[in-house]
C-alpha cells in the first residue's frame, strides 16, 4: 500500500444527507475540498435522476465552491472532451451509489479514470459511498450472499479502480449481514485486508492510516495468521472453514495503521 498524496473517504452507504442533520461525513468531504469544486459522479446508477439535487441540497451550506455532476451513459462518452474537462480543476470527486460494475465498465482504463487518479495523486479527495466505496480497491466485491455463513462457491469479485491496494471493501456491512462474505473474500487471498463499513460511517484514508468517522463501526478482517482454510479442497456448496482469523472492530475516532496492520484506539486528549 504505497503512500499517496490525496485522501480517500470510503463510506458504507446511507450517509446523513439531511440539511437539518449533522452530515458528519459530508462535512469531512467539504473540509478537505476547502471551497473548491466537487464533482458528483453518478456513473454507478442506471437512473441518476435526483441524485444531484439531493446532494446539492445536502452540501449547500457547507464549504463547497461548486458542485457539478459527471455522468456517462455508456463507455464511449468517457473520452468526451466536455466530460474530461469537468475534472480539470476539481478539488475532489464523490462517487454515488448504485452498481460498482457500472463504474469500472464505463470509466475503467479511460480518460476519466486517468483524471481521477491524477486528482488523487496531486492531493485531491476521492470519496465514494456504497458502490462508490467498493470500487476503490484493486479487487472489489461484486456479489455474495448476505446474512449467512459463507459457502465456498458463493462469491463474485472483479477488478476495481485500485486507488487503495491490498484491501477489499464491503459496505452496508452490519445492516445487511455481510460478515460471512467478507471473511470469504479474505479466504481467497489472506494477503488482503477485508474492510467492512457500516452505514453512515466512513473510513478516511490519509498517509497510510485509516480514521473512522460516523455512527457505525468498521470491521477489519486480517488473514495474516490463518492456520487452516478449506477453500482449495472443498466443493462450492461446502461451508467455509478458516482458523485463527483476526478481526478488529473500530468506532468513531479510532485509527488503523494499514502498513503495520495495527489498530490505534481513539484518545480524546
């Protein structure tokens, strides 16, 4: 996980967007945009109507200089000059929810992806909620049964944008009972950290550390010490068996050292 200059704000979905609410996570986005332009990328949605109006109202009295929408109907539009110019002077980009495969299939390996990567590497903000969170890792979870113990054949993964490496991200985590499938994802490759993020909760990644903000928890599944796994030998319908898995549960204010794989408790000094 090489250090990058920018900030990732990885949101578990359903972040508070009420103008009368705390909007804790959106305030973190606005704080880092610092009055600059924020691009709302609604690419993940098959029907993006209404997303922009909702976020425009949510950000209205926060420190955002300008909020503009970026949507591509199909992959051919990802090379359109007008679409690319939207990102030229942006301070941040925010990927809304929907289907993460729409993001990778429409903008992966295009000029838009290159612009997003350049924004991040020059110190900008890349935020994403729900599908927009899953897509940030180099391998992303696409499909798997929730609220059940993981079955070996019941998992679908795909390449993501790779803005953060050596992790795999799941969202709506506790609310949709996705612990089993995140464990299953780590079983496929114990080198990666599994990160499960609850709703209205964000993991803010800066300088190799992840800080938790919001009302829910963030679960970190570390397979470094796994001593047994039946993944390679068992049939697809067999229940996963994996021993000596390390799980950390992080709450608001806690941090996690992504390189050292160590939790850092919150201290209100």
